[in-house]
């Protein structure tokens, strides 16, 4: 039960991160010295699939969770800042 809830929560976070990366301008990623947009979208697609197929507590799932966390904590705020956007937070 608890593992199911964790899987759903992390899986949804992965999907939201993937959608966020997909709708950003490509130059925003390079402007903040991060990997390119196609690279991040690819990483997040693989991470999302791994999390949903193998679970977030498997070895591959943990790697997927780390990828999503890096995007959410490091890349997303910087790309939003450079574009003047504010997802999920007030300015």
C-alpha cells in the first residue's frame, strides 16, 4: 500500500517534470549551462518509464528518481528564472 502511494507520487512528479521540460524553450537550457532540451527530455522519458515499470525502489528506479530530483531541484528553477516564469510558486 505504502509502496504503491510512493510509486504514484514519484511517477506523477516524473510526468510533471517531463511535461515541464518539453514545453520550455530550447535556448533556456543552454543559457543556464545545463544539458540541452532534447537531452533532458530524453533523460526524463527514460526515468519516467523506469519508475512506472520497475518501481522507484528498484536499482533502476532509484536512478530515475535521482534524475527527476536533479531536474526539479536544479534545472527547472534556473530555466524558469531565465524565462521569467513561475511554476508552482509565487514571484
